[in-house]
C-alpha cells in the first residue's frame, strides 16, 4: 500500500504497529541530520508508547549529531564486533521501519547480509524521496516534504502524539539540515510551520545551530581549501573533487567532503554544481546540487543514484577523471535542455 500523505497513512501505520512489541528502525548509509533525526524522533516516540525500539544506522553518525541527547542510543551496523563480522539483529523484532531511505539497497551491508531476517518481518517505509521504490508492506512517501523529519512531524501530529523536547530537537535537526537552514526551494510554509511548532514544543534550536553550523573541524576547513583550489567552471556548471590523497594529507574525516558540496552549492551565477569524492575502494561518489528547473535527481538516476530534484547523488566507478567526464556530459546536457532555469 502506498500513501503520499501522512494523515491518510496514520491509521494504517498505527494499526500495523499496534500489536507489535519490538520495532527495528533503520536509516540510510552515511546518515545525515535528517536520517538521525528520523531515527530518534520516531524511535523515542514509540519507546514512550511502551514499545521496545532498536535504532540502527548502517555506518557512523555525522559529528554534528553526536551531541544530541540519546544519539548514543543508535547502534552502528558497521561497528559490529570484528569476531562475528556480521551484527546479530535482535530475534524479538517483529516490525522493521525504514526512514529517510529512498531505496532498500541504501541500507547497504544490512540489506546484503540480513536478507532472510528482513524478509521474515513486515516492513514499513516512511520517506520523502521522489525516487522511492515503495517496497514496504505500508509505504508513506511524500516528496513534497522538505525532510523526512517534517513528514514524521505530520505523522505524529495525526496521531495526536505527545512531542517531548527531545523528540522536537531531533525532528528540528532534520528539517534544518535537509533545507540547508531553510534555504532550499522545498522550504515550504508547512516546513516552516513544522519548525515553529517544534520550537514551541521545546526543541533546542541553539544546540542545533551550534552543533551543525558552528562546529566545522579544522581539518575540514583545510580540505575545503584544497578542493576550492581545484574548482572548475564551464558555463553555468561548477565542480571540483576530493581525492583520497587530499583527504589524507589534511587528516579530514570521510564526511568532510559534504562541507565542500554545501560551499560550492552556495556560489552565485551557477545552475548546477558537482562534487566528486574518491572513496577508499576507488569508486567515486558524486553529490549534485542545482537551481529549480534543473532536475539533478534524473541525472543521478542515469548512474544508478537518486535523491531530490535539487540535491542528488550517485556512485560511479573510478578512476576519478573518467567518472567526472561521464557525469559532466550528462549534467551539461540537462542544463542546456533547461535554458530558462
Ligand atoms: Mn532526508
């Protein structure tokens, strides 16, 4: 069943959850603020209702979310004990809920290693990616929402849920980060209203601002300077890259490249930007941003990726130079086809 609206989905999700005891919440690989906010916002609420809840991220949380109260409640699959190599998921789980995850494969190793486990349990998907394939028993997919956390807020509101300051802070984190601080085109009146309601419910706005925006590690700034020195422009497109050598030379973390993506997305006079990040295994992660009218999700999908019209990503095979050439050709065509954007 596919719902595109929280109010319509609320009774069906509530009915499915009602007779369950142990809920496993999972989000996407390389979780962002919206992913972490979604796990905590919904997870803490269901805990408050008396369910046993396990919150799981495929890979470690970004630094800026780690000071959220309860962030340490989230288990990280890739940090499973080395002796087993595969994290054993609790047998008592009788419902799996995927949040902020456009495609089940985006739970990465969990998807590959836990297929039998997942197949044996009902799945609910709650997401805001237009590219969501809707593989759950119940799917709530509303691409009009700025963030999955905004969608979850609508769902909690439909349930007349009690939103504690802790839940409010988690959800506001997701709305704030997915709208890049209320700057993106999906900063709708409803996103702003949700944020206002959450502040009213006691969300710690100051903590989010300090941790997300005034907390850039020194090594990340050094990486930014290296990446900006390689910035290139052709017409209305600008791009740059982050190599493993660059990253290692300044000791930057794996998620430092996100700062480069954000920085170049804020340059004026451009229609699209791309950051190519070389991964340890030699594959290349591209992060695309664009102005309204240019659909970078469609560009990403050509390479097996996905995301939103104005912010999307894909993983390409290396080497870096070839990945750049292939992707830029498609991106240029997309920009040229939309002369009015
Ligand atoms: Mn999101």
